[in-house]
């Protein structure tokens, strides 16, 4: 099995899929997806025998931004 992932769009341009890792255990596929940085990758898929057996869209984590409070 192979893990392939696509990076998030940069300046509105989509990115191609890239090979991330190869493994043999079917139970490891969930762990492999969890190791991806969700800030960098937007979707991934698990390929086995040239067939997609799992496709996942990764949500970008919500981060609260702290701003500078101006005093009057």
C-alpha cells in the first residue's frame, strides 16, 4: 500500500499528488494519514494494486490569532 497526498493550493494554483510512504499493514493506513501535516496537505489517498482504497480530505486546523490591542 502507498500513501499519496496533495499539498494545499499556493496562490490559487493546485498541486500534484506526491508519494509519501509505503507500508504493508492495512491497519497502519489510519496512522499514516494521521502523521500528515494538515497545514500543508489538503487531501490524501491510500493506493493498493493501482486502486484507490481510501480517500480523505483533510480539514485545515482552526487557529485563533492574537492581535495587538491598542490602548487609547
